[in-house]
C-alpha cells in the first residue's frame, strides 16, 4: 500500500498559523501557483478545509475519483481524505482551513453536523437559493474578518466559523455532490477516540483505557490512528491537551499551575517542559505572544 503524504498545514507545510486556534485563510491561487498548478495527492490528519472557487476550472482528485470543478463553486474536504488538484483554467479563489479539534469542541453536542462534515461535499452555487447565498456571504465574512484587524476580530471569527459550519450543513443534499470518505469504520473509531479524550479530560488517562472503552486492542487503536492521522494515539493525546492548554492560556484569570492540574498533568513543570518541547515556547512566553495580561503565575 502506498504511504499517504500527511501535512499538518497547508499543502507542503508542517504547521499553520490559526487565529484563536480555529481558522486560517489564504488565496487558492497562491497555493497552486507555488506548485505550478499541481497539488499532489496528500492528507491532512487534523484539518477541515473549505475551498471557494470564484473563477476558473480545476480537476479535483479525491480518494479514487477525479471531478472537474468550475467557478463559482465550493468543495469541502474533511481530515483524512486523500486529495489533490490540477489547474485547467486560470483560477481565483480562497482556502478556508479550520482546526478539526476546534470543530470537535464547538460541535460537541451536535453529532449530526459532525457526521455531515466527515463527507466530501462539492457544489455549484445556486444564487437563486437563499441557503447558497447565505453560505457564500458567510464565507466572505470569514475571509474579510481574517484579513482585517478590526476590534474583536478573534471573537468575530469564532462566531463566523460556527455560522460557516451551520451554513454548510444546511445546503440541501439535492444541491451538492456528497462522497462518503473511505475507511469509514476507521473514521468512526477515530472520531470516538477524540470524543473520549475530551470526555476523560485527563492527560494521564492511559491509551489502554481508551482502547478498552472502544472495545478494541491498544494495537488496533494505534493502527487506526496512524492510518487516519499519521500519528500515534499518544501523539494525538498530547496534541489535544496542548491545544486545550492554548485555549485556556488565553483566559487571564487562570494561572499556569491551575491549567496544568486542571488538564491532568502531573506537575506544572512537566506541563511547561512538554509545551516548550512541542511548541517552541513556554506557556508563559506563549501568553506574552498572544497578549494575555493580568495573570499571576
């Protein structure tokens, strides 16, 4: 079996700068021009991407299918979907990238929407339908808010991302092409594993415990995680809790010690060492970077 090519950022990049650990926006043409109009098949284990094609034409490869897409259209690619692109005619558009873990947190109580975003969605905009018009408007609100430094930008983007997910979900099935992702059983186990990590909310909870709750072996869980995300279960746990830590570090009333113990780390020192080893900054330096003030650590 050919090994999947994983990226933790935009194609060709192993990191991505999110705002509020949720959203990143870039032009579609800048990504494709960088690689001379060809994006080879690859996978994002932790990203959900919405592509808005305003003008032009491209060939989208998803799993084992190739589909021609013309403007004005959109397509949504969930995590763990093998996909690539080839420009046919000069294009203009946008790539809206969302953190899958942030989506999981935002939609914790709405399993219908979570299931819906596990599928590949492709649609031509029908501007006579208000649902399509609302989606298009919300996409551009996300793009404009991301690209401008207005007061309350972080909170506005968090709200708009929620609206974007709702608008995508409301597009009628008859108006879109939906493709069920491959390895659906693995996806179900993986999604449930992520839910269990959030539910247990304890960094020290053992991988064997998660496997037992899923009624599979730890080895099977390891195979699922590596197939879906390219990472081990332990790496996924670490990533989850460091992402959660970043969200809590933005809250000025909470000390670093309280955050570390609240997430189940054995000590604030261990938490700080792991945070720096994985992210290149101590929790205190991260707070300075994002401008969190008035915290007594």
